[in-house]
C-alpha cells in the first residue's frame, strides 16, 4: 500500500533539520498565541504570512500549520489555570478545567488535556493520510459545475455552523465575494472596481484584509474595554501532574468521542475547532449519567473538548489539501500562504507536491509530540507570560503587523488599506457581523467565479447544468436542505444552545 | 472600499418603528456597499451571448448583497434587537493614526524611526500607558524588528532616514 511509503517519505521530509526547526517554531508561537488572550490564531497566521516569504514552501506551511494546532494546546493551559481562555476553542475547557484547578487538581486537568490533544492529533494525522488519496481521486472527477456546487455547499455549511444570525452570515460571505472581485478580471484582464489605483490592480491583498479585519479590528475592540483586562492570576503550585487511574478511566471514552466528533466537524466546511469543542462538551453533558457534575470539575469536560478541538484543527486540512477548498478562515489563510509560494491548492497538489503534503502531515504528528513536551513541563513559564500587560502588547502588535504588511509588496498603500479594513472590521463587530465568513467568501470568490463561468461556457449558457449533473445536484440539494434546516426554529434553538455554554 | 460609515450619533435620530437599530443600520450599510459596487462596476462589460463578461460576476454579487442587506435591515424593523453599541474614539483614532503614520514615514524615514514612532502613537490609544515603560519596550521592539525583517528574513526595507544616509 502506498500509504506507508507516503508517510515514510513524509517523515523523511519532516525530519530534515530546517523543517524540524520550523515545526518547533510553529508549535512555540502557536502555544504563545494560545496562551495570550486578545490575539487570535487568524491574526497570527496573517501576521506571519509575510515572514514566510524567505522560507522554503514546505517549511513555511509546516510552521503555519504548527501555529494553528499549537494554539489549541496553549489555549487550554490558561483556561485551566487562570480561567482565561486564550482562544475561542478553549472557552468550554475553562468551565470544568478551572474548577478542577480550584480543587487543587490542575495537574491532572492539564495532563488530560495534553493527553487528549495528543491522542486526537495522532488519530487526525492518520485520518488525513488515509483520506487524502481517495478524496483526491474523487476531486479529479469533479467538473466546474461540481466545484461550484461544492463551494456553495461549503459556504452554506460555514453559515449554518457559525454563531449568530444566518442572514447576516450570508451577507458577510457575499460581501467577501464582492471584495474578491476587486482587481483584474482573470479572463478579459479588465480592471474591476480598482479606481485606477495601481496597488488595487492585482486585487485586494488577502493578508491585508485578514490583518485588518482580524488583527487591527481586534485590537481596537479590545481597547474598548480598557487595556487592563481583568486577569486574576491565581498562581497556584501545580502538584502532581499524573492523573489517577479513575481520571484515566473516566476520560478515555470522552477522549475517544471527542476525537471522532472533532474529526468529523473539522472536515466539514465551516466547522473547525471552535464548533468542535462546543459540540463535544455538549455531547458529554448529554451522555453523562450525572450531568450536574459538569461545571463543577468533571474531567470529561476537559478531555472531550480538548481532544475535539485538536482533532478538528488538523482534519480541516483535508478539504484544503485534497479539494483545494478552505473550510474555515485559518485554512483560507493557508491558501494565501500556498499562493504566495506559487502553489495552486487543489487535487493536483497531492501528486505534484508530495514533499509538501506528506511532509506537512508527518510534521503534524511530530508537532504534537513537541507540544506535549513544551506544554507540560513549561506550564509555569507560559502562565507567567500572562503577566505581560496588554498596554504593552497592543502597540507591539500594531507595529509588527504594519511592518509585516508593508513587507509583502513594499507598498505603503497596503498598510493604509489594512488600517481601513481594521476600522471596517471594528464596525462589523459592533454590528454583530462575523468577519470570518467574509474572509472565506473572499478566498472562494475568484474560484467560484471561474468555475461558474467555465460551467456555463461548457453548457453553452444553460443554467440547468448545476442540477442536471447528478453530483452537482446532490451537493446543491444538501446545501438547500441545510439552509432550510438552519432557519427552522427547532434547529435554531439547538444551535444557539450549543453556544450558550460560553456565557457561563 | 474604505468608506467606513460611522453610525455613532444615529441612535437618537432613528425613528420609533426601528426596533433593532443594530441590524437596521448594519443592513442599510450593506445596501450602501452594494450600491457603491454596482456603480463602480457599471462600466464593465456584461454578458455577451452565454459567456460572462468582466462585470457579470461583480454585479451578480452586488445585487445579492443588496437583497441580503435589505433583508437584514427589514429584520431590524420587524424584530426587537440590540441598540447600536457605543463606539469609543481613543482606540480607533490612535491605532489608525499609528498605522497611517507608519505607512507615510516608512519610505522617507526608514524602519527604525517609523516603527518606534508608530509604537508610541499606538500607545496613546490607551489611557493606562506608562511612558517610561512604553519607551523601553518600543525601543526593544524596534531593535528586534530591525534585526528580524531585513537580516533574519532577508526582506529589503529602508532602515534609517534617507537624509542621514546620503
């Protein structure tokens, strides 16, 4: 079977010194952002995009991937110890994790979170390797009509699984699609909505918009609450990392369920780590014999969401690597990173760039191992980092982002544009519009347009091609069904319920 | 499309029948963006025969956004919703000022000057800033970036003010 040969090849690539170093840097930076509240994964990946210019593509992507799953680890640490979720994905971990810490069981909570994450990471790595090849084959059978329908389905998934109003999320996607239209038309070369600004001729930079909407807007929003966020640092001594036998027995099924659920939600477009951790926690609570234990230090409440978010963070690479379609905003940025290095994401990547794909997959396993080593013994150091006050952090992030954007094209206009998108993002947040679907729409826009045009050209202008081709019809039917379900009141209530935990 | 509508004073102007001001204004802003896009893409070629012109897709998305924005605004009329959140001016103002200053000064003054100054301007965005501390951290960050970007990462950028080098 090719699988083992491929994986072996991947490990050879991933074990080269430079790639090991990149993996370590990614994992460290990821943990760092995970620990620090007020700076998210999306902003960090956007911030580091320009830095990856000078790196070889494999190393660059290994590092960026490391940041994403590393952040899932880091987020759990602060959730448990100080009740501050560094990342949205760790919000639910704080519910029971911090209770455990208060009861003097921070050690086992951290250990279980790490073990769960590591296990989930291993499973997800294997899953990517196993599913990669067959999905790629499937993707090669796709014509433009199928691709278009698949992207519609992906966007609808993103809407259904997102928090808040469905209507507003769809509006954000379309706003993103519209933004992606700025620049030159691929086929005719006509300049579209660029207003003769030379910097806009190539379109709005993806990193520029992402940095504005996620980096700058986030900072401005945080400043609303005052720079000094309430951080009651309870620097407890962490005694006894080892979980008891009972802890292990309780958490094993939770880890397994969390891993399965997370893996599935990660593959689905629009899913990703946040929804996975929420869903896993809800599932555990439903299945538990005594649901009252949750919120009072139930170890399953740590094990399941931590496994789920890590599994989802990794399996979300599957649609990206096999179909070339990013399922969430971080993956959308990975598309940006690949494009910067001249790699067109899609089914052909698996065949043309085996080093990249398998190296990245293998590096995920190595990265997970590194994370377990980084996180458990160094817990004290990470927690001390929380003492860095936000009043010093935010100007640093602003300057770092500004330099980063400037370095992409050496264009001052890009920096100003990012600032403008920062204000737009701030406004959007204030009006309860989620910026993540906007980013997804922006990445998928050109792809959708291209496939739509091609499909219609092949069918000689006949729009029914989308429903007459069976695969495309099925995809569209699922999308329509999902949209209807999402608007129905019963499901809406369920969907909102999943998110209510975070308010606790 | 860098026109950010600022809706801070609108709260009092909105009529009684707007039950969800946040959605209402948000939806109208989307409509405005869509109209702007329709206007901006009006000079582009549309469908010819059954193939798309350069303007077809942008106009399609703009119309879609127009409808969605109108729907969001309509929700603001039909359903009770949150009021428009309060805006603060200090953070947005100084963070934007820092960004713009950096963009304008990087070419003539180089990384060292513009990064340090941008740091201090951004620091004005919070009233909790302690200046001694901020200057030390700003200096360290500037040195760090001045080493990281051009030397470690090999990205070419001007370091020092132009008039000093010549």
